[in-house]
C-alpha cells in the first residue's frame, strides 16, 4: 500500500462507553471556543461546570489565555486549578488558599523575556500590521498576536508570523484566535500535570483513564494525545487537518453547547452507575 496512512477520525460521543464516563475522576477543559462563543462564556457551559462539580468531578481549566485570566478562573470558577498561556503557569485556590506556579524558574523566565522582546521588535518592524492580542497586558510568559479575534490574518501572513517566531527560538502555538510565541518547552498537557502534582498531590498519568480532556483546536493537540478519553466539541472538525493529535471522540454540538452535551453524558452515566466511582 502506498501513500500515508489515513488519519483517525473522531468517533461520535455517543460511542464512548458509559462505564468509562462513570469512572471519571475529573474533566480538564479548554476555554476559548470550547466553553465560549464569540468570546463570551455560554450559559449552558457555565451551568454544566457547576453541575459536574456538584456531582463530585474535579475540574481544571487549561487555556491559551493569559495567566492573569487563569488567576480569575481559579478564584471564581468551580475548578481545582487553571493553567494559562498554554501551560506556562497555573493558579489555584484549592484547599482555601490562593497559589500560583510556573513551568520555569525565575531566572529562566527572565531569559525568556529577552526572546519575547526580540520577537516583538521584529514583528513591529517587519509586519507592522500585526498586533498583539487584546489580552497581552495580562500575560506573563508568552507573547500573543491577534490572527482571528479582532483582526483577521490570512494563511500566508500567519505562516510568515510563525516563521519569524521560530527564527527567534520560540514556538508558535495555534489557537482559534491567536498565535502565541512561547519561549519555553511547556504545553497544555505538561501544564496540567505540573499543576495537578502541586495542587492535588499526584501525577495525572497515574490515573490513566480517569481524566477526560475536552478542547477544540491546535493548542489542544498535546492534551488530546496525553489524556484518555479525549473529546473535541463539534467545531474541532474545522481544525482536524492541522492537528498533530486528534480527539478520540467528538460532540454533536459545537462550543459551549458541545461541552454541556458532554457534561450531560457524564452525569447520566454516573447516575446509572449509582454515583461517583
């Protein structure tokens, strides 16, 4: 047989076995276009978070949004911890006291800041029409450029931006709205593991199969690969050709409605099994 092997297509959420859903300890979720629509948190998704927490699930937000936003999620949402800037750091008030942590130490982060300054200067000089993300002031470890939130960059411009970022020694991750430049080796999966070890006192891989991840786009690929089961809300299909790792399952509904659909499936499975496993 010649040519590349066909890549897997996510199965419908309805094919995910109820006993797997009933045995879950926790749900790790992306935020943009997984809980939100046009940047606004959907009511169904927020209600679903509370319903899952009330049922005894441990919840964690993992997002490309700023660490300043992750601080707010950790303090106001029913989550054990929140990871920001695609894994660069985390925040938690689990146990009653607010804490933060980073993927890298202070000295490393100071060195990384110089890399970000070089990238910012080159973009301003060579691509002056490309603007930092509107949430940049709340970021601590990366530099995000707006490619689809308030501005629209075409494929050629996006590719040129990625090439510039990588030429300066950083990684260019992909979200549904931004191109963040990350000068560290972090990703969403590593960030979740680091936060879980600090906050919950255990490594997530030690509970393989008991943590579900749900997301929608390119910056979620590492978490799709790391956690089983993994689920994409329906709008993930727009990103499948560019995903290095795909979710195993996909919801029928998109964005926050898809998250609510997943929550209903988890809660129904737990009810049938008699509560938490």
